[in-house]
C-alpha cells in the first residue's frame, strides 16, 4: 500500500464518523482512484466535508470528467443513500486499468 492509499483510507475512515455519512470507501475507475461517499440525507455534500476533500486533492467526479449537471459529485442513489464520487486528482491517470482482450 502506498502512502497516498494509506492517507485516503484514513480520510475515508474519518468521514465515516460524520453524521451525514453512511459509508466512505476507495474505488477505482479506469485509471483513476475515487473516494466514494454514501450520504444518509438528500442534498449536497456538507461544506466541511467538501473542504476536507479538496484539502486532500479530491474533486467531484462530474467536475473532473466534464459531465453536465448542477452537482459536481452526485452519482445516483443506492437504497436510502445518495452516492457521491470524488477523483484523486493528485494521482489521476496513474492507476492501471485491467482490460481483458
């Protein structure tokens, strides 16, 4: 595990303690690492969480990938939670994608 992985896993663990967060975990999307947040409430990500994510070079996936929409991170709903995805822009493009030919 790299130092960056450990840093982001620690951040996800901290975020799970926030009242608005149902779950927080790391995932991969093609060549990018994501931090995924499942929020217990509808609406925007709380501003203190957004600030913490930006401090760790995590930016809303919709903003990074140029997707249309008013929310820079919303990815849909999962059961009773709202899912938001944030791209690790510090290591963007550094991860291997596994493609079977």
